[in-house]
C-alpha cells in the first residue's frame, strides 16, 4: 500500500461562486520530499491541501499522484494520511482505537493491528497513553495521537494542516524538530501547510509560497529567502521581513532618500523601483544613509531598530553590544549584492 | 435571622408549593388506586385507610382486563420509536451535513409541521386512514404518529449532528472509511446522548398520546390511554380502577425516565463542555 508519493498539480483552479480561491496552480513534489505550502490566511494553501487530499474537488485542472490522475478519486481511495489542525481525534475511542482505526478500515487482521499501533505510538512517544481517551490528553499528547494515527498506515503521502498552531510556543519548537526527524526516518513524502514562515523555513526541503490564490514562488527555503520573486513574498518571508523602500534606479545605483547606494541588480535605464533590504543585511558605516533611531526592540542576542531615514521607515537588525540609543542618529549602508530590486507596477523582481 | 436564611426559607417555600402542585395528582392516583370504591367516595376524604390491591387485580385480571391495551400501547410506542429513529437519524444527518437542493425548505417544513394544532388535522387523517382501510390497525396509528414524531425527532437530532466538527468526518474518510461506516463508527457514537434523549421523547409522546388514538383506534387496537376512558361512563366513574390503570400507565414512563436520566442530562449539555477531542 505504500507508494512513491510523487505529486503534480496541473493548472488547478478552484472557484467558490465568483471568487477564485485558486487561479491555476502548478507544482511538483518529489518522492520523500518535505514540501511546505506557505502563505498568509486566505491565500489558497489550505484549499490546495484539501484538493490534494480529495476533500474538495477542483473546478478545473488535474491532480496527479505517482503519475496517476486522481482528480476524481475519493479521498479514502487515495492512500493519503492527514493530520488536521484540530487533530480531529475520535473522542469516543481510546488512543489505541484511534490509531487502529485506519488499519481496521483497511481490513488488516487483529494480529497485525496491535503491534502496528504500539509501534506507531512508540515513535511519537505516547505508548504509555494507549488506554486514555483523547479528552484525557494534553494538547501536545493529542497532537501526537493524531500523528500516530497518520503514520500507522504507512500511506504514500502525509499531509499536515497547520499541525503545530494549537501548541504553546515551547512545545511548538520541540515538536517541529521531532516532526522533521520523524519524516526523515519514515522517508515519506510530507506536504505541510503553514502561515508561519519560520516553520516552513526550518522544516521544508522546498516550499511553495501562495499569494491570493496563486503560487508566486517555488524553491528551497534558502532560495526563497535569498531571492524573493515578488514584493509580496519579500514582505512575507523573514522576521522581521524585508524593508521595501521606494527608490530611483540610475546606472547601477539606487537613490534612497537622496542617498546613493551601489547595487549588483540591474535594470534598464533610469526608473522608479522598490528596493528590498533585509534588516539583517544592513550595516552601520560612515558616510551611509543617515537615519534616526526611533525605537529599539531588544531580543536578547540581537535587537531590531526602527529607523527614520528622512521620512522612510526602515527596520534593521543589529547584534548585541552594537546597539545605539533611541534618538541617536546613525549612518547605514548595505552591500551591493544585498540590494534587491522590484518593479513597483508588476510587483515582481527585476 | 440573616437575609441569607430568609432567602433560603423563601426558596424552600416556593419549591414546596410547586412540588405539592406537581405531586398532588400522582399521590391522589396512587392513594385512590389502593382504596375500595366506597373509600374513594367517602367524604371527607380518608387519608388513613386499609390499602387493598382489589382495583389492580380487577383491571389486570378481571373481565375488562387492560393487559391487551398495555400490550397495544407497547406495540404502538415501540413501533413508532423504532421506525422514527430508523428514519430520523439518516435524515437529521443529511440535513446537518449534505448540501442538496431544497435543503432550506426541507428544514422549514420539518419545523412547520410542529406548529400545526393537531386537532385541526384529525378529520383528514381519519379520512385518509379509512380510505386505505387502516383504521383500527397498528400500521395506521404508527403512520399517523410518525407524522408528528419524525419531524420532531429530526429537528432534535440535527443540532446534535451539527455539533460534530466536519474535520472529524473528513479524518475518517482519509482513514479509509466510507460515508456509511463514518456515520456508524464515528458520528453515531458521538450523538448517543442525543439519540437517547430523542428515543425517550418519541416513546413518551407515543405512549401518552390520547387525542389521535381515541379517534383512529377501535376494538382491535386500543392503547391504554383510550382504555382508561372506559372506566368513565355516563352512570358512574370507577375511580379506584381508573386510578389503578393510571398508575400502571405511568410506570413505564417513570422507569424509562430513571434509566435514561444519565443520558438525558448528558445529552442536554452536549457541546456545553469542552474536551473530548472537540475543538
């Protein structure tokens, strides 16, 4: 029953009446990959996952799993396991019965079910809770139970819909790491929906960034971080996200608030652009862009400064021990390769 | 005396008045069922008397035994309940879950049937049953009872089904369950409380029904509520026997209430308590 777990979306469109939730989505997921669908709420990432699971039907387009068209295949025949945001545990069954349910549905003999349930429970460290009901578990334990129910069947695809969003911050970090290890050890293809770019960055081998019903970029987290395709992605990825500043491009230089900065990015002629600057790529240097420190957010090992550069707000990340005072005037610059250019009209990268 | 004590005494007094008003008919029935006919009519009413089982013996084993009528009531009530539930559970699930044409209208219709004054439709029902030859038959009475109990049961059950998150069902589909399996293994176990409450209400409504039974039944099918009426005639009312039958007719209701109480209380508070894996 375990297959390859290769997924292709071909021009998937999903309409809710007049509203286009997905406007022609295309992507491919390789077998064994940890693939994240990242985007703000309402961007279509959950709809994409539901279409992949077979819980919603696309209005147009085709879904292929392992090169087979499954667009009109029932959810239960797709050999897909899923962890829901709410966990969707069956409250009237014990943990063991919850985990066993998919195997029972697959009509496995009892003698095989019991060891499989124990094994799955052990993998997520809830083997001591098998006799409890979901209502007697903590949030983290419920989440593990949902994971166990998903991995017990060794399905070819493993879908996760914001599985960590109901956990507290500390538990979320721990579970995030375990989830990655679990996926690696199982070697299963995982598709992970999240609005938290940090989760996507740390977990995913590759990710698709959704913006208002379209995929704007597919790539490894490092690629997306280093070369965001559009203003929207640039403003979404990174914490804090990239500064996006209106500027003028003149022969290999950008002019921000009257100050010239060299850039390696090129475009034709002289024109208005939007300059993207990562807060962490900004440096303090003599003779740079003058800026007044409006506010300091001290994060311990680093601090984020809100700077006022002649009316333009820019955020900058500085290391501890290098923090100016509020109200100080400093001078900042960036390396030419750290300056990204975007077209203000199309909002795409130049 | 503090204000708090006063309040407690006032509350106790009010509760006592309500309790007495509620308990009086029952106490009256039980007492009179244990009296002889002459004791019943004694004035002033005798509070102390020698109890006798005579009335019970007569109504159960005498010439006008009500045992067949009790049986009739059981058949009608159980039949109505079983058929109602068999149809109401899938219907309520459909109304709660599926999207189909005319769903809004169906929901309105279900509720609207509950608002009709029953007495207004007795004659049409009588005509319908007479034309198909179902007067004084079990299937006739059950059919008519269904027309009330089914909408009521559906209406009651829908809210229980709606309480179950969609994701629970979707999880079951992805786990490989069919829609029917999902309904049976995942949904119904979670609405057990609601089903128990509905069963009790439907059964009691059928058991206690008098108005339709008196018109649509006859000599073959005569539930206990109608048979009871035989003890009231133009010449005399057999109070002791009437009381004895009343007590006998009340027994199943009381038993059912006690047995199902746990479920009813649980069923009525469903959704009010967090936990159980619900969101």
